[in-house]
């Protein structure tokens, strides 16, 4: 059908809805399509290249040694490679969510779903975004805080599935921490300017391998320090092992401590404090990553978030002790 394109009727300004005539809806439409407008064929090429690179990271993983090496067996190549994959995948998915769903909504969705896998990776990915786009700091702070709040009820679900009695014993600190964190996220969401458009230019990459490598290197360094101290104080020191064992993964310590409670090797009080220390250790790592992958301002913001969350959990512990 080769009809003359000029034969199609054109709509006059007066035919458009009031909002479109005055630019309100038009601005919204332009905002929603900002990513595609600023990120043409050059972005598509980089998206394909980065997608292939991410697939290679997954394909190589089975060939990475699965043991532990170095002093105190601190170096676990496959675990660190997996950490690189997770933080890369979180950033990759977040890129496309921001592109097709919108800046703020896409970022929050990526952080929320990513928190079910690794809140550390989510925090590192958002910190990297702040480094490249400082104007998005408040939005990234909000998303990172929300992801770390979600971690608390996730822990409680893990506890409930393994040992319901322990879940009941830890419920009040988790409730206080969750409420405190949600209050902070509410204030962040409704105060201050928020970036309404997400300008994905030809310089924006879905995959940030530099940040992923920095993430893995930092975790290796912290794991070395934790392994050395644990070796010094002994594995029987549950507080030490909980603190340093949660550097990479809070869930592993949750399961370990729960197992000790189930075997009557430690009390519920000791287990509660051990889990709070595990969350605190994990928070320290994330604060460090916020500065290494992001900016000093973002690191201070995340320190405030964890201060609110951990402070609220401490209040919950005090309430239980009264």
C-alpha cells in the first residue's frame, strides 16, 4: 500500500486534550521516552556486547576453582566470581528496567528483586550508578535503603523455615528494624528533588565490569581480615565468627547460628545478638562499598541508613530485655 503519506489528516492543537496543548502530558511522554531518544543505535550495540560479556561470565564460572587458597584459606575464587556475576547481573537488569519502565520505578524494582539475591550486590551497583550520575544520589539512596530493609523480613522467613522458635525470638528486633528503615525510606521518597528522567546516553553501559572487579577485590580483602581474626580467636567464639562470617553472606550465618540453637549449643539470647552482629558486619561492608564504588556523600548517606536500621533493632533488643 503506497498511499501518499501527506494524505493522512493531521491533528490541530485544538483537537488535542487540554494537557497535551499545554505541554503537561507532552512533557510526561517526552520524559518516558528520554532513554530511547538519547540512546540510539550506539546503545543497542553496547547492550548486545555487554549481554554477551555477561553470558561469558556465567559460562566461565564452572571452570573457576571451587576450593579455598592462600593464608587462612581466605581466597575462594568461585565465590568471588559468583559475587562478580551477581553485581553485574543486578546492574544489567536495572539498566533495562530503567530504560523500559522508567527511571525511579525501574531502579526500585531492580533493587527490590535484587535484594532477594544479594543486598550487598544491589548496594554496590547503586553506588556505581551514583559515581557516574551524581544527580541520582537521592533516588539511589532510597532504592539501596529499601533493599536493605527488605533483607530483614527475608532473614526472618529463612529462620521460620528452618527453626520457627528462633524466628519468634528474633521477630521483635526485625520488626523494629524494618519499621525504622521504612520510615526513613518514606522520608527519602517524599523529601527533596528526584530525578524524573533517566538519560541513558551512548556512554551508559548496562555492564560495569570495573565496579564488579572492585566489588570482588574488596570482598576478598575483608574476607582475609575476617579469616585471620577468626583463626586467632577460634571458631568457638560465636560472636567473632558471626561478625566476620557475615561479611559476604548474612543468610549463611543465619543458618549456622540457628543450627547451634537447635542443638542447644547456644541460647536464644546469644543467637539474637550474634545475628545482629552479623547484620552490623554486613552493613560495614556495604558502607565501604558505597564509598569505593560510589562517592563519599553516598557512603555517608548509607551510613545514616544503617545507623537508623541497626539503632531500631537495638531498641527492639532493649524492649525484649525489659
